[in-house]
C-alpha cells in the first residue's frame, strides 16, 4: 500500500530522517517503535506531506506522492491523527466531523458504526469540542479520520493518557478497520495495546529503520527488545 525508499527529511538545519526504508503491506497494521526523537512523528508527517522529503521516494497505491500537497494526499485516501489530535476546539463534535466528510454530512450508517466504539461522541454531538475531556477529544480525532473509508490511516500515540475502557474501544475499532482492509501505521508507546493489534513492527533509531519483522517475533524475544529499545517491551508502556 505504501513504500518509503531512502527517504530523507530536513527541518530547517536539522536532518531528521536519514534514509528511511519502510513497506506497509495492504490491510495490515504496522507499529512504529523507537525512543523519543528517533523520527517516528517526522515519518508520519512526511508521508502526509506536511513536511516534504528532501531525498528519496514515497509511493502510495502505485503513485509517487513524494512532493504531493497534503490536501491531495488526503483526497487519495490517507488520513492522519496527530499526537496533539488537531481538533477544532471552537466547533462542535458534529461540525468537526462535517469538515472531514466528502459530501458535507457524514454517512448515517458509518456514524452509527463509529458511535458503537465512541458513544460519548453521540452524547456530546452539539457540544464544542474544546470542552471535551482528553479521552473524548482523542475519540473525536480518530472518528474524524475514519468518518470516510480510508486506504491508509496514520495514527500518532492514540492511547496517551486514556482510560483502559477507552483503550479497549480503540482496540475494537482498529480490529474492525483491519477487517475492512484498511492499512494502518501506528506510532505507540503502550506495548500491551500494540501487541494485540500489530501484524508487523518497525523500530527507528536516529532517523533510520533499524529493524523490521513480525510483531510476534519481537514480542517473544526479550533479548531483541533489549537490543533495539534498551528495555523489555513489557515495561515500554
């Protein structure tokens, strides 16, 4: 679904991504792990066109998107949930979702499907998004990304600060998205969350991918966890 080949990204004078190679298989969930500052968020932002690669190539669903504008990348079927959620605080829950819907209003059946995961959004439908709790804002950010069917979903740290009940709702939502053949790239620190979802895992260090493999392999290999991340993944949450 997406491949990055030798991708370099500069932000001002800083050389953040230093030759990233990554392949996201169609319909699978890939987890991107790494220490703080390794380049994980920069990778997502480069895919989304918010920062453009200074070298290398990004190919999505057969088309080169290396220098494509963010709006065109979104129209091609990629959605992005940033770590800061990026919701419009002065707009209602309804209005935030309207902005993400192609036809001005979200499809009713898809909305009901989303409400099944995140019932608070239905309850606060006409409430300003800025008045929601942190967990409710995260629900809204994810709902906005999936209010239309997407080919690829980029999600940055979705469980940060969330209650266990909401995390369980996210697990259910991501499983259903995978069943619908949505490809997902997930940056996350909560290993218990990603272990139950991830098909494959990529580990970043200093702007490069240093390991790619099945999630099950990394989950079961404590020595590999220590080598790549400096700690057991059971403590990486």
